[in-house]
C-alpha cells in the first residue's frame, strides 16, 4: 500500500473510532441499547485497522444548552438597551426614531442611552418616560428652568432602616443630567423634587395612650441622612444630542450646524457638506461630525484660534484651514445659551457721512459690536417702503436724504444690540446714522438691503472702470481694525465706490489668487488666510479733489499700502496699513491689485460675480 493510501486509511480509522466512542458515551449516559449511530460496519472497520493505528483519545462532546424563549427575550432586551421590564424605555424605538429623526448609529446610541437611563426604572409613568426622552434629545420647552427630579425606583435595604431612591436629575439651565442613588431613612417620605418629610412610626392613638411617661420620640431628619456616590454621571445630552447626532461628554458645548465649502482635501465630496461643530469654551477644544457619513470627522482637539464670540449664526470660522459658514444652532440648549444673549440690528449711514465711515465703524467696533453684514447700495423709494417700518416712525428727513443716493447699510450683533446701538449712534452720530428700533425692523431692513440685486430693486454702486480693489483680510477683521484701515484709506485721498462684507469659499479664493500659484511659496497659506473668516472688499477710486503723484489708481494705491512684507514696510513706509496692522507676509492686513490691467478684472470678480 502506498503512503498516500495509508494516510487515507488512518484518517478513516480515526473518524470511525471517534463516531464509535461518541455512540458509546451516549449509550452510557441514557442507559439505552445500542444507539443507531454506532453500526456494525463502523465497529468492524475500526477493529480491522486497530493494529495499524495509534490509540486515539476522544473526549466526550459538550452538552448543548437549548436556547429558551426566556434567554432570547433577555438577550433581545439587553441589546435594545432595556432594563428589567418587558418593555424597557417605552421601548417603542421605531416611534422614537421617527419622532426625533434618528437613524443609523444615532439610533443605536439613543437605544444604548435609554438602556442606561431606564434600567430598573419601574416607577415611571408614560408621561414621565416621554418627558425624560424629550430631555435627552433636547426637545424640552424653553420655559423649563432650574433642576428637576424624576423618581425612577425605590428599594428598601435588608435591615429595613433605609430606602434607596433612584433619581433622574435634569438641569435645564446647564443642559445636564445625572442618575443618582439617594439613601433616606425608611420613615422619610420622598417627593420628586427631593423634599423629605418625617412620619411618626406610631399611630396617634398609641402616642396618646403612652401618656406623659412615654419617652419623647425624635422626628426623622428632614433631609437625606446620606447620599451615595452617583451610580451614573452623564454630561449634557441636551447639549450634546442634536437631531441626527448623539454626542456624549458635550457639557458646556456650543454645537452648531455647519456648512462646509469645498476644501483642498475634500475634492471628492460635494461642494456643500454638512457638519456639526462642537465647541468647548472651557478649554477651546473643537470636534466635527460628518452628518452625511454619520461619523466623526475631527476628534476633539484644542484649537486656540477659535473664540466663543466667533461662533454666531451667519458668521464663518476656520478650523484647520477649513472655512465653515455657520447656518444655525445645533440644538435648543445652544440656542437658549447664545441666541437670547445676542441680538441683531441694522444701521444706515447717510450720504453726507460717507467720508467718515471709517471713524463711524471703528467707534462702533470699540463698543464690542460684531459686524455681520455690510454693503453700499442705492435705495429706491420702493425699496425704502419695503425696508422701513410701516408705522411711519421713520423720520421724513431721513427718507428724503437717502432715496436714490448711495448709503452704507451695516448689520451688527451684540447683547442688547438694538437698544445699545440706537442709544450710541443717537448720542455720537445724530443725523448721520439711523439704527432700527427693534429686531423686527432690523430683520425687515436686512431682507431688503442684503437681498440679491435682481430681487430687491436696489442698485449697486460698483464702477469697475478706473478703480482698484482692496480686501481687508480676515485676521485684520477679527482684530477689529477694519474701521481704522478704511479711515487711513479715505484720509490718503481715496473714495470708496463700493463695499461688501464677504466670506470666501475655498474654490473662489483659489480662483482669485490663481495668478500667485507657483510664483510665491505662500500660495496655500494665502488661500487659507482668505478663507479663514469674513473679509471686507472695497472698490476704490481717486478722490476728485485730491492730488496724486500717480494718475493710475492701481499703482497709487499699491504704493500707499506698502511693501508685501510688513517688516520691510515698517522700515520704509511706517504709516502704511501693512506696517501698522500687518503681522507677516500672509497676514499683511490688506490685499491690493498689483497690475493696472487687473483692476477692472478683480473689482468685477468681487462685485459682479460674488456679491
């Protein structure tokens, strides 16, 4: 017999002996006769080659535990986030998913969270259960304030002296919840708001029968004798759970719904990806979550360049070279913490005060106002009728002075912005500036003056011919020196023929700065800077009454702003904008048109295509 056939015989013999041994063990277990699995053919075959094969050690097979209905139900309850009840957490999770707009990983995280909250919660009514779920997803009413408790369960200790109360504590002001186990004396009555009252251990008749000789009975303490360490401590889900997103550990965060323009590393994505931005003011850390892909895009990391005052609806921020335009607040907690504090108001600078707009803007910026929108327009009588309050409160002299004339419209944001701006401009710039008297009037004016030119009936003031472009860069805008830079420009004999507050998308910044690509090593850094936040675009022309050594406005303004490097500018042009406000070759305060033939192209790009 060949070696190959011998190997086959050995394998067959070992398999036969294993089946025979298995049958023998089964026979010994149940005491029955010869099992059907151990036939004579197998036993004979095993004995036939027993001398040629080595003894084989065969262990008894493990007994299989049948999966009972109870085991399956328990496993299903644990996987679904349930507790000890048949229907944990309400567990109508399909209805919850539809009600709160949860899907995918968000839905799984929501079920896990409900499992931890509603574990052993056998005292909850349906209304209380729904209230807890609403709090977890941040859907509670704005009128809810303070700290409120809901009792989940009560148990008495073995000695009967204490009662353990499981409490769900909701902090509506901080958007935080805790699940606590509190221990009270057995005689104390506990209410949901953590109040306790002492109850007598004996009846009134027994106390009366004891008479004066009876020893006075000390009342049970009115407060908890002992409060154990929290069995579960969770930061805010109201702060960290937003529609289509569950975020743990987001206490004191400011989540916001983000629109992410096309970035260098995201060329394969759509131009408008949606992200959630989480911001922790305590340590200036940020985290980004991709809504479309349902996964974390940027893990929590410290980012000192972002400040709380930069996070506001309508603004834009830069997180690691990615320009993000903030659309809305991410949840009700963030809205309550930020929106109620900040208001928006709108202001008009009349034509006679336009030569002073640099000083006016700077004075308002010094009052901690944030400039959110700005542009030069020529309002018609029809557009004024749609923008101004219909109650006739607007002064008639104001309407006559601005109709069909160039005015500056600016939108500001701050705590109490409406009253503060109206008071400030009324005392410092009376007759030269008009501030809206209410948020409703501000919204009404903004909808008209900041609408596209084709739909609002407004005329833009860009000339394009014989003009040059100046862009106040985002770093200078964030430092609050926009007004100072404009004032320097006006004092140097230039006039502003058009202006717009712009937030550049990366694709636009790359297209605008394409002439520098491959020419200067700072090209990518320039693109990052131009997309890091809002910038102010200005179309400039020579003042008719000013004398300039250079008749070409492009060359004249380029000489005025100073050299590209602020260090060189401080030595040869110490009073230029780049010398005064520049920090580096990239953050050099302003961009200006380099070549005369590019003046019309750059101004047209900003004021005809982008604005």
